[in-house]
């Protein structure tokens, strides 16, 4: 355990050091606010001035701080240029009609499903080829060729 008398001595010295720091800070603050004038009064020039954008003050003193209303610039030259460009007409070659045409509502669904449909189409063609090979093994060659030709005709009619 530490000696209580030394703890009290440390606390007193810390309190004295803190008082000295606070006294120096107060003196610096007073010197800054006074600005070397000695009387300690703050003049009107040091106070912030209000700025009135949409409020019209009644006091004559405050009317000097009103911001004047903004006036729109002259755009007649710009309008004349735009009208002359409009009268010249549009050059059709410069327009890209593909970007102007609206997309169908389901374009994103078709885009996402297209790879899956391609994969399914390949598998379907492989399955058809395998079925034809099995029939060729089972039946004679002439019957298989006729069956394949009739199947091809049915597919062609379905595509139309």
C-alpha cells in the first residue's frame, strides 16, 4: 500500500498545476477578445452582419445588407440559334433508328433463356440421332431411311 500523505501531496500538486494552466488559458482568451484595447468592449465592426436574401427589413440600418434580386440573363441569341437549327431540319443519316426503337417487354427474359435453349436444342438433336441409330440397328436400312425422311418432313412442316 502507498502512503496516504504522499497521495495527498501528489493530488495537491496536480491541482495547483491545473489551476495554473486554467489561469493562463483565461488570460489568453481575455487578451484575444479584447484585442489589445484595454477596455474589453467589443465593437460593432467585429459582430457578424446578417445577409437578407428574401426578407426585406424595416430598419434603415439593415436595408444596406439586402442582397439585390438576381436578374435573368439575355437568352435571345441562344433561342435564335436553336430556331435556325430547327429550321434547317434533321439529317436522317445521323439518326440511329436501332437505338430509338423500343425493346420488347420480354427482351431480357429471352436473353437469359437463350443459352439454355441452345443447350436443350443440342441435346434434342443428339437424342434424335441416337433414336435413328437404334432404329437402324433394329430394322433394315430401307425402312429406317423412309422413317428418317418422313420425320424430317414433319419437322419442316412444324417449322413453317
